[in-house]
């Protein structure tokens, strides 16, 4: 599969998630089988580009190609400038955010709120494509099925975006009104795929190899994008790739191997964020990794009291060492997606994109 000139190793993508898909997490997912990963969204507000949060999001040191950066905003000229800014800092693909449902984003008419204003949405796409074209950088678009159940306009926006030069479209199978509630639907994604010639990516509730195969077959999509199901389980991409190739499940990863993956991820994470912020932002990644494992909830409560990288690393190592005594391979866990109030609050906070 190609995005513009970039050939991808497979059709299993990591969804952009504010506060989650930073460079260390993207690298880990790629290492464990993802063919492509999109950054956290970067604001189009120039006055925030020098903020610590945005500078970290624009840091691509050592990242494997292609480097894709998602930008968010409501002004076409500002979005074009944001595209050029990120291209100068290493972006090889620019993705336009028309999918984020967070109130802090939508109240400013960014993210999925743009789907309510089709002329503005098209103006933004045209401006970003024009800014990226001289650099040979393709532009992609991620959106939802529409603003609400009564206003599903993904097909119209897809056709307009393709005409404006977008190289790939990703559709999350929910409306903005749904947020992350209810079930994703795939009829709209299939309709978008039938309406355009550019690659289409299906996103939403893909939590297992069987579901990935079913969604690809039902929608005809060229690729799938996985978000929440990769939190704490980034090897899901390798699991899916193996299943699609063989029709069989591969064995669960060795518990000691999972420990090494997580410790390596933590090392990269601390290097990006530093000790104070690194310890605190790593808690969610550790929590996702252990939440459904035996003793995981008690461990997560204890781990959240630790204040240094060294004590956090030691605690993680000790937890998995103890787990491996009884479980050579990681125990099967419930992969149902959680979306509790705390998780929603965290997503809202991260989606400020400052």
C-alpha cells in the first residue's frame, strides 16, 4: 500500500491519539507490527508552537519513516502554515484532523466540528494540499461518519477531499455525537470506499484479529486503523498480521518479553519527557499494560504513588517477574474497550493540543 510516494510494509495503522501516540509509543507499535503511525495532533496556532507540549509532539528524532503529523485548526491559512511548519521539522505526510470529538476542540469548531461546515472543511483541505504539494508531501484526512445520526456527510466530504488532492481517507465509524460510545458502524465506511478511488482506512472498535479481518472484508477498506485496543497491547498489530496471513492465532507473548518491551518503552518515554513529567505520563501506559492481568489493579494503585523513574522501572520489572513465575506467557485478558469517565476526562485534557 502507498500513501503518495511512500510504500508501507502493511495495512495495519496506529490511530492518532492525543496524549498517547507520542514518538516512543509510535516506535513501539511499529516495532511490534504496525505498518504506519500518525502523531498526536499539533495545533495550527502559531503562538503555541514553542510550548513544551507542541515541541515534544514535533520531535521526530530517530523515528522511522514515513513520519506522519496530524494538524488541527479552523483557519485555512493557519492550517497551511502549520503544514509547512511541520514539514520543515521532518513531516513526510500531513494528516488533517476532522475526527476529534473532544468538547475543547469542537467548541472551537476544530476536529469533527468541521464536518458541520463543508465549505470551510474543503477550504482547509485545499489550503493544506497547496502548502504541502511543493514539498512532495501527501495530505491525508481523518474524519467521522458525520456530526450526528441525522447528519452523516462522510461520503460528500470524502468526494470533495479527493477532488482537492487528498491522498488517503480514514473514517472512524461513529458520529461526533457518539464520541466513543455505542458501537462503530461500517456501512458508512463501505460507502466512502465505494465513492472514491484513493485508499480508505477503516477505524473504530477493531479489537481482535477476527474483527480486523471482518472489517476489511465488509468495508472493502484498504487498511485498518487501531487506537484504544493498542493501549497496553501494542503487539496486537503483529497478532493481526499473523492471523491475516495464516488464518491462525499466534501464541501469546512471553511474559518476560512483554516486560522487556515495556521497560524499553519506558526508557524512551523518560528520555522524551524527563523525570518529573515522564514518571507521571508513563503511569497510563503502565496501567493499560497491567489492568487486566492478575494483580494488575492493586499494582496500578501502588505504582501511581511512585515518584521516580528508577522506582517505577523496578516496580514494573518486579511485577512481571512475579507474574512470569505462574505464567510463562501472558495470560489471556479481556480486551473489551474501556471508556470510563476518567478516560474521557484524560482525552479531553490531551485534546487541547497546546
